[in-house]
C-alpha cells in the first residue's frame, strides 16, 4: 500500500496526538475507510500507541474500518422519520441492493447504513446519498434515486 498520500495528509497537521481526529478524517476521505496499515503508519508518525489510534477510530461512528462503496446511503431512523415510514424505505433498499445496513454491494457501488437523526425532521422520512439529502421520500422513488448514482 502506497502511504505517500497519508504522509502528505499528516504533514498538513502538527505532529501531535491532538491532530489525530483531523488526520483520520482526511485519511478516510482519501481511502473511503481506515485501512489497518494506514492506522499503524499514523500511530508511528504521531508517536502514539496503535491502541490509541484504534480507540479513536472505533469510538466515533463517522469512522469505518471496513471499505465502503462509492456511494454511501444513509437512512434516518430518528423518531420523525420512523413514524413517517423510514422502516419501509430501509426494507426496500435492502431488497434493491441485496445488502443489510453496514454492508457494501459486491460491486462496491453502494454502502447502506442507518443513522439516528439527520436533523431534518420536517423532511421526514429522509435518505442521504453521499452528501445530498432527499426528503419526504416514498418507497416508489428509491429505484430512480439509485439509478442516478449507478
């Protein structure tokens, strides 16, 4: 694994433990997840134990140690979205993609996850694909939404 890009990211920050979260965010943006080899390299460069790096990487739900697909689909399961049918959206997405939450399609096109709240309750039920939020989503809209990202 070429760690050149990881080194470039680390150089943007102070070589200190307090830079860890920012470095992990940028590294995950680059790799789409946090590979073990990269985490070990970060620990070495910051001169901190690998256990500390893993503790941070596994504590925050924004980080993932598993490869994600090109597009991340998040289904809100907060109260407003749940009451307005997000469970049905999740079921339909699982059937369309043939994966469960936390999984990635075999072609690495999509990853599916649930989130507790997106902060857009007035738009419930909400689905986010990458950084774009779709509100008041109906089950019948899902195939067309996915098609835009294939």
